[in-house]
C-alpha cells in the first residue's frame, strides 16, 4: 500500500504540480482537527481512490492512443524514401566461364539455360550439336566464386530442353535437334552429391521447345507444346523418386505452344500461348496474327483435375512469362500484337479467381526474355528488343508498391534467351559464348 500511495503521489504531482497530495490531505486534517481519526482515514482513502482513478484513466488513455496510432500506422501505405530505394547501380563481374564451356560450338553457345539451386547456378547448353555430344553443363558456386564443369550427360545434346532443379537433382528432359525427326522424349538427371548423371525413364510422349513445366515439390509437371510437329494434348508428370511418368487429365482449354506456367502452392496455372497450327505450317507460332490465346486453366495434381480461370483483362499473346509471388501469378510480355499490348502485365489471384492489371513497365517490346521471382520482386530481364537503340536490360516490379524500377545493363551485351537466375547472391546473368562478355551478378 505505501508503494501504491507513492506511485499515485508521483502521478498526481506530474499531472498537477502546483498542488501536492500531502497538502490536499493536510487540508482535510486542518478542516476537521477535532474529528476522529477514522473520518480522516476515510478522507485519505477517498483522495487516494480518486488519484487511482486518475491513474487508471491516464493509463487507459495512453493505451487507447497507442492502439489508434498503431492501427493508423498499419493502414498507412508503405512509401520508400530515396535512401530506401534498392540500389541497382552496380553489377559485379564474376569468374570467367571455363574455356571448355565458353564456346559457341561445343559449349554454351547462344542459348544457355540457367536454374538456381540456392547458392549455386546450373547452366545448361541450349545448342544441338548432334548425337555424338552429351549434355553440356556447368555449375557456378556463388559462395566460393568458382565454376566447375559437369561430366557429360548420358543423352544427346539438345536445344530447347526443359531444365528444372528439384532441390536435390538437376533434370534435363525433352528438347529437339531441329531435324524433321521431331523432339526427344528422353532425359537425364544430375546428382551433385555423387557428381554423376543417370538416364531417366523415357516419357510416353515427346515435347517440343514450346512446352511449359513446373516443379510441384514431388513431380515435374509438363503441359502444352507440340509432338512430332503435330497437334497433340501434351500433359505429363514425372516423379524422380520413383523414376516414373504418368499422363495427366486433359485440360479444359485447347493445347497450345508457349503458354506461361507457374506452380501456385497446390496447382499449376497456365495462361496464354498461341493456337496450334496445322501440319502444313511446321513452325509453331510462325504466323502470329490471330493465332494468340487469352484463356487459362489450373491443374490440381492431388485430384488430377482442372478448373478454368476467369477471363483475363490482357489481350491475347503467345510466349508470355509468369512468376508466383506466394499469393498471385504475375504475367508480363509476349510476342504478338501491338507493342503497347506486349508491355502490359496482370496479376491473377487464384483464391478469388480475379485479375487486375499491372502498371506499364519501363521496358521496350521484348522477345525471348526471362522472368524470375526474388521473394519480393518480379524481375523481367534480357531478351531481344525490337528497338535497336534500346539500352534497357530489364526492370523489377514490386507488388507491395505496385511500381517498377529499371535495372542497369550488365557488363555484356544482353541477348535473347540469356541465362538468368535468382540466387542467394542476387541476379545471375550470362548471355552465352557469343555475347562476348563475362557472366555477372547484380547483388541483392
């Protein structure tokens, strides 16, 4: 009780310093000098009770003010000051690619593909050199800053293969050699723990360079494309733990080459692409006019079933790219229609089955670009611009700010189908042997 009285005294004095609690009590004693001590004690208790009430009200008011301020802070939009903007100003040139890999023929050539494996980047050649040469691949360790050459893979070198990192192995499957014999249905897996490749089971169907794929956590799911230059409904899933393939249920949308595909936690979402052409026109999407798709669907491997997506606000386009943010699928770019259409993007929320448009990107019209998710931003990078004078390499989109930021050019000439991947160290970019420049990393 003495401690409480002391706290109340300090509180009252701080709120009204001219009058002290002892003085108030003594005034009561002076007004009733001959009264019994009990009434005085009651008066003292009344004063102490009133002071306690003042303290409670003050504390409650302070808590309420803190809650209001906290709620207001949560509702206030996050605005970055110039000092908080991400500094994309400086690329870091990394170790040169080993000579046996940095070759136009028999090396990484024009069309390398890159996949991220946390602190490592795997780069696989995208050229087809004939059956006498196996898969050409290398690994860059971002922590050690060094390259290593992988042993040649057990299947033929091929262009446009599907390249996926499963968290344990590097899988290379499909692709083609540009010959009338059509695309491959074989592939191989590389295990870094043993530094060995092993040939995976052949798929029941082959896929062309126009198929899209995702890693679900247990399976490589593949959809779209063309088989043997003929239209076909390509839907496959490969389980590396059992080395088995299965066909997936037919999609509710027509098959097409070059759709965008993302893994959205529990389903694969595909959108866009171009209509399959008749066999008389052997190249998929060679004639873009009127050949684009704007529909999409989502596949759930747990139920082996599909659902249609609500119509998109984007114009039809082939070769769009997409990433999954953890909440939405972001779509950007494409290869057909007016340049203003191709520079548009949109976000799709599967929980609400709803789309919304993204702000215009500060990028020219791009073909064969890359798109990666950093955990906070979607980066559109590299590719081939129809604007010859364009010096833009790419841009980063922040969903929280709903804004883009331009990226600087790397220390090599960006080319179509450059190898781009997001790693623990930042954005990895390499244009291939013909780009005449060392690979580089844009730090986080």
